């Protein structure tokens, strides 16, 4: 693999760009290249190549973000195959009980990434689709993922969005503490005035969230407590199933 004058291989330079976007989810090209410590000519050439391959993408404001192709590749990783394989039987059970959209999501640099989704005829409106990203601070799945993530993950996520959170969800720290204490999150009328998201974490052996299991239901449904019980049972089942697959 070709090296730069400084001796860095192309892959090394590409990884430096990606590593910056792990902690700073979106940046203008020049700032990203500078933060990665690359020469401008080399950096811009590499950015163009990575964008053409889908490894980098653009936000609505035109800043560079991690590309969708990375997500597609990640779906073939053992952890994602294991997570989806373990979760699907339980998701089908929940979907049969709740009769509304049931989805599985993970926290990523852009927000909450939907990795699996089951719905049915007559389900309430829900904009989330597989491979789309939803805002973590405005969704129940984002709340349980953040509430059950390591402190450094939360602080890195928070640092990149502090102004946005102050403006749109000033009570978020309290809400995350409550979600952690309760073991679930319920947000009603935020994404859609007529619906509520109910989420529980899928926890690993250390008690950290690997994923969030969610149902989107009518916000005034009297069955929400029963739906929550079904989610909690399924969340524990998925955790046990993953542990069994890994041993």
C-alpha cells in the first residue's frame, strides 16, 4: 500500500480521518483534515476518494460525516449478526402482542441507528426505517441507550451537541437519570403528537446497553404498562440469547 512522504500508509491516513469523526460527528472538510494531522493536498484527495466509496458522507449542512457504507459493512460483523439473530424471535413475539411497530436500535455517532424493524398493517405512523438515524435526545430508544452507556460515551456524545440539547431538550440529564433508575424510557408526543415510544435496553454482562428494543404505540393507549412488560421480558431474553451465542 502506497505511503505518504511522512511514511503513513493510505489506510493509516483514512483511519485518522474516521477516528476524528468518532468524537466529532460532523466537520467541514478543512477542519477534519487539520484535526487528523494530514497535509491539505493529501487530505482533500483522500476525502474525495472516501466519499466516492461511501465511507464518508455529508450532513444537511454540508459537513462531512461517517458514510452509510461503514454501516453496511458493520452489519456483517459478528456482533451485529449475533444481535439481530438473537433479537428477531423476541421481536416477533413482542410485535404479535403489541400489534404495532417493534424496532431494534444501537447508538452511533449520528444518533440512534435502526438495525431491525417489524411492523404490520394498521400500525401508527413511525418515520424510523432500517438504516435510518433518529435523534437520540428526542427518542425513547436514545434515552435508554444513553442512560445505560459508559460515562465517557455519554460525555463525548454530549460535548458534540451541548448547544442543541440546551435549546431542544434542557431536561435531558434528569430524564436520562430517571430512565436509568426505571430501566425504561417513555416519550410521548415528541416525534409525532399522536404516538409514544416505549423502550428498554438490551444489556451486556457489564450492564451497558448493546441495543434498545422499542415499540411505537398510540400515546393514549391504556395497554402501555402491558406493552412495557412484554418489552422487558424480551430485552432480558435477547441478552441471555446473545450471551449463549458468545460462549
